[in-house]
């Protein structure tokens, strides 16, 4: 048996044994942070971090992936302190890499004993070179390193401030004394757009002898007597070196490693406990592992002064909110932030105010040049803010957002057809904002602009031909015409007319799924299974969503090409290869799809406070809502082939609609489904 497969099986077995042991069950025990970290299957990482943690210490391997780590790799380059889970190009982050070594000559790499590697939310550990035990945990801004070195040895650390997954603008390492250092790192963001700058304070529990230092790297030695435990604390700031040092003194200096590990675990337990489940163990593992992935970004910017660096480079104060930064909006607007409105509305108020700051100090569609943390893209933020507003999150200045978007209306001129479809969705969202603000003339103008999709769809998407199955045809971004033709979520009634009626569109959508033209490996069509609901065929939504969640599927497409040999298997799997090949998680977007759909809900048109209903994969889902309310979602007569909803009731009354309003959900109560293996 291949050694890599054996290691994978051993770790999976250990995980299952831990889950099934007799100890008191915690939700964090269901999370496997190694899922989605193998090769090009998710591009995730096992870094130790808090929910929305600003610092994310984790292993960088050779070879790595977009988050620095590849589960199949056994060579460690070091432990770096930031990364962005599951995003494109070469990712971003990988800064301030620390590698422990034995001897007087620094190593460039360490071998990892994969049988000792373990991780859980907020914690990572591995043994290096069969001699050094390494552990990581974190608070919001401080990484806690703990290393156990063998006795009677010379040992040291290689600290590289110039490490990065993307090109570095500037890096500098300063030695203050034998136990303290500082570093500044400024590097490009994802796909080499923009720039972020971070400031670090580094403290070591043992005096170090500097053997070699430069502006970017330092080599530090010490001698061990008995088994020597050495701790390093790395504290990050988005403001200044002074702020980093002050934060370490006030929040991390007196906290032990074990204390912080316990705090991190409890922080994750608190976040995950917004949902409790009854059902199959493997499905619980998938659910909580994916919910965990949704809660990594954006990151929370904290310091004593509540200061943050704005996108114009100025330092501002967050007077009435907690600042968040680090965005991947092009993906996340589709489902992750709508998930937050349901489970974490109190966070959405701070996220909304943070997005408002982009409009106040200067917003670009990609990363700007004064980002405080690694970030990706911010287009379609207005759709997220509209969705927040429609769901009662109204602590931000909608007028300011609207005015800024309107001021740049004439700048919108995408050349590709997919970009045009997205533009029409933005126009629709702006039109909705105009209506909410009482700007009737603007609303009419914008809705007319949104309806411009009709000519494009008629010209390019209505008449299906052989070109519809060609990836990137005519400049399409990572998709086919088949996959993009459904992207008019705001006007399905209009789309039906253009397609020749509901029956015609249903037939086309059925053909799309029956002949494996759907691609769950990318985002453009991930709302498509729920459109059967909108078209009056809810049993087809139930069938296809349940299959995507739990059954083998044939998938024919990667990110850029149609494969010669299709992939056949489950899309979501409890394995380090958690997704189909080339399927990035895109900062939790694909995880959010799983979490929402597995509960029986999905927002097909973000900006409308509506969720489409599908079949839950659990016997009972309990959402613990604000104000002590609870929503219970019950599935009766569930089974492997029982995915059709025979009938439903809401709070004891028959419910015949295939959708639910947000206001109905947040009231709490009981939503009950009677399931069958036959179409109702």
C-alpha cells in the first residue's frame, strides 16, 4: 500500500475513534481541519487560529498549495503567520516563517513525522526530524509557538521576514535584545493585486544568540541541557511596531500556551454551537468541518485604541464597531454572508460597518495598496449590504454606499459576457437600494439597466449550440455558456419568457443536470439546483441537491478545461481530498453551500430575504437564534432514498410553499418535513 494512503487512513481512523469514544462530546471534536488540504482539492490549511483570527500560524510545506500546506507533503519549510484559505492564483500570506533546527548550521527544511501530526480548531502539532516537537495555538493577534528540543544539543531558529506566497515589496527584521525582535512585511495580494502591510513583535522565552542577521532573515542559537521547552510569541498589528509590542504586553505576555489553547477551543465551540444536529456521525463531521471553514475570514482587527488602517493609508478609529478586513466578496456574497445573517447577525452589524469603510475611504474591486491584512476582492459588496439591509441589519449608511456606487456607474464596462451578467445583477441591487431610499426615478433607471440582460441572454445564451460546452468560450471566466446561462437570479420570471416558458426552461435545466453539464467545482452555477423550486418543480431541487450533498456525481470540468476523463464520486467527502479536483473552497464559499443546503435552506437570489427549501440531510437541525429563540428543522421518515418532501408544516400548520422568508425563520419555531422515496 502507498505510504501516503496508509498515513491518510491512520489519521482518519484516529479521528473516527476520537469521535466515537465515550468522552463528553464537543462540537469541535467533529471538525477535521485536514480535510481539503491535499493537493488541488480545496486549497485549505490546518493553521491554528481563532474564529476570524487576524493571525493564522501554520505549516508551510514543500510542495505546498495556495494556503502553504499540502497534506501529502512531508517536508516543512517553516511555520508562517498568515494565509487565505482556498483562494486562487498562489494564495496570499506566508509571512515571517520560523523553522527550528538542531546543530549550528541552520536547515532550510525539516522532515515531518506525519504519524505525529495532529490538529484541531485553534491547535496544530507535529514532530520534526524525529527530535523536535512543535505546537501552535493562537489568540486573535498572537501566535503561540511551543517547541520541545532534545537534551544536550545546540539548537536554534531560522526566522525569515521575507517569506511570502506572493512577491514582497518590503521586509525587515530588527533585533531589540536577546529575547525580542520586530519585523515589518509588505507584500502583494492574491494574483499580485494591491498590497498589504503588517507589523510583528516577536518574543522568545529563552535568550537567543544572534549568529547571523540581515534585513530579512535571522539565525539564532542556544544550547540545551535537559529536554528544553522554548516558547515564541508572535504578535501582529495592522498599525505599527509599537502597537504590536503593546498588544503583546497587554494581551499575550502573561497567558500560558495551555491557557490559550483552551481559550481557542472554547471560542470555536461557542461559534459552532449556534447549530446542533441529530443524525449520522459522518454528516456531522462534514457539517462542522465546513462551518469551521466559513468562520476563518474576514478577520477581526483589534487593538486597545480600536484603530485600523483605511484603504487610503490613513489610520482611523472604529468608534462604534469592531473592524473587519480581509475580503473575498466575489465568492462569499453568494452564500457565506447570507449564512452569517441567519447564524451570526450580531457579527453582520460589524461586518456591514466595515464594508461601509471601503466606500468611505476608497474601494477598488480587487485589493487596494493599503490593506491591513491579506485580502482578495471586494466586488458585489453592494449585494451583500443590500441583503443585510433587507434582513434588518441597518446600522450602516445605505445612502453613502448607494451614492458611491452611483458615482461610478458610468465606469462599468465589462467586456466579457459573464462580467456583463454580473453587472446586471449589480444594477438590480442598486435599483433595490434606490427603492428603499425613496429614489423612484433612479430605481426605474437602474431596473431598466438591469433588464439589459435580456438582449445579452437572447443573443448569446438562448440558442444552444456546440459552443455552449467550451470552457472560456468567447472570454467567459472559468465556465461554459451552459453554466453561465442561469445567472439571472433576480429575474427568473423574465428568463422563463425568454426561454419559451417555464416548461421549456425546466427541460433545459433538466438536460443540464442529466447530462452532467453542471459544475460544482466553481461558483457561476451553484445556485442552479435551487431554480427548479422557482420554476415550480421542487422535487427536482430536492433530488439534485440531495445528490450533490451525499451521492456520487459525474463532474466533467476543472477550473479551466473540460477533462478527457470525468471525475465520478462524491463532491463532498470526509477526506483530505475533500472536494473534486481543482475545486477551491474560495474562502468558505463551497463550505457555506454545504452548510446551508444540508440544513434544507439556500439563498438563490442574495438581496432578497428569501431561502429556497430543500431536503435536510439530518433528522433534526436546531438553530440557536438571537434572543434565546430556536428554530427546529425536523425530518421524518428519512433514509438513503427518502429525499422527496411529501409534505411540510411550519409551527403545526401545513406549509406548501417551496421557500421561506427570513423573517419567518428568525422568529423560531418548528419546520417539519415528512420525507418519501416517491415524487409527491
